[in-house]
C-alpha cells in the first residue's frame, strides 16, 4: 500500500527555457515540510521507437549527441507534435530518422527519465512490418542506420557509444514483450 501523497501548500512557477520549473511547498503525512522542485516540459511528450526490420533485428541510428559531444548509437526517438498520437509520432520519427515507415505500430508503455524531479514521459513504441519511406527531418545530417540482432543485446549494452538509458531499457522491454508474443 502506498503512503498518502504529500499535501501541496503552494506552487510557484519559473521559466526555464524549454521547461517550466515549479517549486512546491509540501507537507508529508508525518508533518514534515519540504520544498521540492520539478521540471515540466513544454511539449506533448516523446516517443522511443523500437523498429524491428525482421523478428530478430532492431534498427538503431547513430547521431551526434551534444550532451556528451560524440556520436551515439540509439533508438529512433523524438517529440510528439501537437495533434499527434504516440503511434503517429513514432511512425513520423521513424521515417525522418531511419528512412522507414511501419504498418504495425504499438505503444508498449510509458518510460520516465527522472520521476523524482521531472514530469517528462516517453512512450515506448514497437514498430514492425517496416517499409522504406523517408521524410525530411530536423537532423542536420542523415543518420546512419545500424541493424542489431536482439540476441546480441549483451554486446550492445557494453559499448561506449550506446549509453542512453531510455534506449537500453526500451530494448530489454521490447525483447521480453516479443518473447511473450511468440509463446
């Protein structure tokens, strides 16, 4: 059983670029008072796409990662635009980043990044029955597409250029979901 949620006495908001910073004045069930901060994104969420080119092979993309100033392997991912469903955003991002569309697109679950201080959620989407189709994207260069066998996931997760937590978690979740589908 979960404990009773803290009482929010006051919220103050501050602009923080692409985020809205909130400061919360909280009171916990035991009477303790604390101030917490949380970030809210200004968008409509995000998608992390596991594109399966065949039942055993996922497509990864290699793109420049400014946060670590290197090229990083990862899954297709991006923002959900206004008016889009997660499935539509996943199919669009897949076409923009990897040059494929998908006839079968399913949301598996939502992933959080740092739920103790961020409200951001990314929808984990599996895309199957792929076909070639490219849409122009916002990337400054065409991304390299790298096929990877799911049975070699143990090798992928140890690579220095594959470090993004959402991609790692998404691949393990998708692999288990796919295993359950074949039972």
